[in-house]
C-alpha cells in the first residue's frame, strides 16, 4: 500500500517485497536501486535518498561550465536496502548507501547516515543503535 502524496524520481528503481506500507508524503529519490523487503512499515514524511553530491567544491562543480552545456554540478548515487520486517518512523531520512537490517526499528526523525545491523533499534541525528534484541 502506498498512500498519497508519494514522490519519486523514476519509480523504475524501486523494488518492493510483500506487505509493504508506505505512508503519506514519502519521497524516494531512486537514482540507484531502492530495495524494500517484505512486511516493512514506512511512516509518513520519510525521505529515502540514493543521490548525493561530492563534498569538495572542486569535485562537485564542473570547471568551465557554460549555460546550455549540461549541469554545472556532479551527482552520484548509491543503492539503499531495507530488509524484511523493518519499521521506519515518521520523518526519518535515509542517506545513500545504507542498509537497514532485518527487524530493525528506526526512530522517528532519525537521519540514517550508516547501515544498521539486523535486530536493532536506532534513533537520532545522526542515527545510532541504542538497543539490539
């Protein structure tokens, strides 16, 4: 079930297992694959970003760029995987390249900058594991 509004870049790079709920106002930037397992709950206002930009300006910006000659910046993308039986709390943000292990709970408002191992509760900004079961 995907509630509206729902936003994505392409849609063709999003892969869902069985019994997935994506609540309202979620954004999936699917420049790279986003794989969501079965029995996954994604609360409202969750943002899943596979795309990013280099940190250093000399790597991020195109030297000698001229209008009409492509973009003035560089982008890269890394896949995201959400394994089975995960619950992602409202307003959470998942950044490029992370994997959320089976059965995890990601607390509301978390910013997930690194992968979370299976069977853990992780919260905060940046998101940190606070308990495993």
